[in-house]
C-alpha cells in the first residue's frame, strides 16, 4: 500500500448487513418465525440481530416444538402399550424432567 494513503473500513456489523440486504426478502420468513416463537422480539428487532443468533433461535424453537410433538405422540400411544408399560415409561420420563428443572 502506498505510504500516506488513507483507507476507510466498515465495521463487521455494517458489512454483514450489506451482504444480507439483497436476500432480506428470503430471510423475512425466518425472521417471522423467530418473532412468532419469541414474542418479545418484533420483526424489526429480529432483522437487526446477527444471522447466527437468528439461526440459533430458530433451531431452538424447532427443537422445542419437536420435543413437544414427540411427547404428545408418546401420550397418545402410551395407553395402547402392553400392560401399560408405555404409561409407566412416560411418567418416568416426565418425572425426570420435573426433577431436573424443578
């Protein structure tokens, strides 16, 4: 670089926002999903979050939703298990969760 030449640089946050701006329309569905599952965030707030945080929130919401659906499936199928074994297993599973977080 020639001596005495001044180079202007942008912050990483500004550069990332510029990089994402052409595809903001595609990401809007992701932002809406975050705003739906985490109502403390408005859509405008989510748009300003770094992409890695948006991805983490979406993955967390999907995992929680999958666990919920799994538990509902287990609840529905447990009574049909042999000798009520499924009900006992399910009760043990939820008891462990209560003990861990309670």
